[in-house]
């Protein structure tokens, strides 16, 4: 069993060392809780649970603490994928919910697996998800001052369970001050993808990630026989040719964990029951 999570890129808002340490400490706590959950749950259940913990922590740009769009409204997106069943579900630009990833998880059981906007919010209410304001004082100050950070923070989780099944989940509060209606990569196969060979979650400039079909590309290369490290390296070299900006985490069916970013500012943590890796 293996699990890796990311907390997006280390935004300019948190440039001091103390704040970075705080974020790393939070990731270490959450990845341990995620692994403990994984011991008695499936990969799909675990990625949803773990990302919900990330959404609850205002240090990260997902759920509570999400960025505010240009019209003053918070809209969030999230996706989850079961690599064993090749099923993906997601919500796009959902409003006033605490955990977008848990609504995405519910959609796995429905024929129509991706919902957007007010209809996604209405679906959440129908299932009993209560109204919740994810705005924090910090995000409001950034919005009022147009003090935007790096605009790339997202959270994600990939895990391999005891049955060898892989799942991935990604959640984001957006890049901040974006045009209402923008679709992020997180809710597409460019930002979130898994099959029986590999699972990948990304963060970064959504348009760059979509243009290069990053998650699906890396997974396809691993499926075709390339090892996970080379699949990452080749895909990121192609991204670099486009001057793209992204970070990714992944696990293959053999339990190999890998991560890479355009600049060494992505924060992540992995755990296998014995060894932590936190950056």
C-alpha cells in the first residue's frame, strides 16, 4: 500500500520559511491519516477521504480557503477516478459546499458523472450536503487587493490499495480572479487520471496542463511499458517546450512513487507505512 498527496505550488503568499514548514507539517499529518484509512478501505474511498482532509485545511486552495473569482464568488472543481473500473466523476464550478471531492465521489454511482455550476450545487443539496461558505479572511484580502498568489495551488491524492487497485482525486479552488465559467484541468483527464497501471494528479497552470494532456499522457506511457520516471520526464520535457508550468504526483501498479514539477516549489508528502517523504 502506498499513498502520495500534494498541496499545490508554494504560493508567493507563503514565502517565509515558517509558513512553508506549517504547510509541510499539515501534509505529513494528512498523509498519515490517509494511509491509516487506506489499511481498511479501498483506493477510491481513500483518495476521497484524504482530499477531503486537504479541502478542510485553509492552508490549501481547495474547499475552505479557495480562491475568489473575478466576480467575487468562489467556485470549486474536483474529480475522482477509479483506475480499476476506469470510471471518473467530477464537479465543475460548484458553489457553497465544504467538500467538492465527496460530491464527485457520489457521482461515480450515477450515469451522468460530471456536473457543473448551479446544477452541481443543486445536486449536492439534493444529497444532503449543507450550504457552506468556503471563504477565508486571507482570500478576501487577496481578492480586495488583487494580491494574487502564484495562481496554481490545487490538492491531490494518489494511492495503491492492498488489492493493487489505484485511484486518484484532485480538488481546486481555482487560480483566483479568473473569468467566471473557466474550466480547470482538475476536473478533466488532463489533470486527473488513473487506470490499472498508474494514477496521476496534477497542479499548475490549468491551460498548460490541458494543452499537453498531462495526466492521461503520463498514464498512457506507463501503460505502454515506459517506467514511471521516464514517463514523467518525457512528458515534462514536452511541457517545457511549450513553456508550460505544472507539478505532478503518481504511483504505478508496482508501487513506485514519483513526482516532478516545473520549479521546485510544489509541496507533497508520501507514506508507505514506514517511510515519510515530505517536501
